[in-house]
């Protein structure tokens, strides 16, 4: 499970695929990702991608499952947003495919997610969310995703203020804290995230400049190297 692996690792590397593409998924696994996250039922702002339903992407999800077993990597899903969400039947199918975690904003995530013991719940805490990491901890989520950046500030450099916000989340929870690359975080800044207690980074579209699989893999390898130097 992702939460267990994050707790055991000094620092974990999760890759949010910039598009649902098997070549990119395999490249990420080979480059050193601990886990891969993909999307259904959402429009993803940072990547400008629209992701369809489970049924529309079942072939991709099935082949991704095979890759995860081949490379012994964890896989997770963003199941939807406030315009649409995976059904209970979808979750049953995802469990059978071997998906390990669900990554979701808490604003519209159903309470039933907490009953799916075969999924870790990675709960995204946003700057607009009217709750705290401490409260989410008590609710029973497994991982806190510190998605604290306004969309208007995406791709800006990581600031000391950002770091202090991540440190504040860490101080309020016993769960591992995962930082998504809403800001353009550099591999050289992994040490600072680690120093304030974060347990992982989730690299997504913001840090992948080119729609090129070789550049994509090279960026992941750079983050992996920085983690190994901790």
C-alpha cells in the first residue's frame, strides 16, 4: 500500500501521468517512480487534458495494471471531480485490476471511500478546503496531499512561504504528507521538502516541459537521483 511504502521510505516519488499513455507509464516505472497515478472522469487543469470514464479507458487501465505487476510498482487513480465520480462498480473493477490508492480532493469525495480497505485514500487538502490536516487525520484518510497552491500561481518557483505551508500541514498530522508539483519544484529542492517532514513528491504536468517520453523519463530520473542523495 502507498501509505506503508511512504512511511518506510525516506522519501517517495509518485508520478501523475501528464496523459494516460502506456509508453509514458512504462518510462516512469523504469526511471524510478515508486507509484503511478492516472485520471478518470476529470478535466485536469495543469495538463489541459480531459479524461473519460472507467469504461472509456478500461483498455488502458487494464494494460497499466499489467505493467504495474511487471515492474512491481503501485498504481492509483483520481476517480473524478465535482462534475462526475467513479461508481461503486468502477471501484470494484479497479480493485480487481490491482489499483492501490485513490487520490481525491476531499470536497466531493464520498464517505464510502473510507470503507474500501483495499484502497489507501490520498486526500487532497486545497487552499479553499474548509478543513485541516488534523481533522482529516481523525477522519481516517491514509495520506495527506498538500495541494495548497492557487491555479493562478501554478508553475511559479517554490517559495519559502510554500515550504512553510507544507511544514504546517506536516505538524498537524501523523499521516505521510505528499507534495504535488503545482509549483515548478526542482530536484535540488527535494532536500528542503524532506527537511520540513514531507514524505514524498508527486511530479505532474508542471515539471514536465515537453511532450516527449525521453525528456519525461530524464526528469523523473533527476528527481530519483535527488531522493537517493538524501
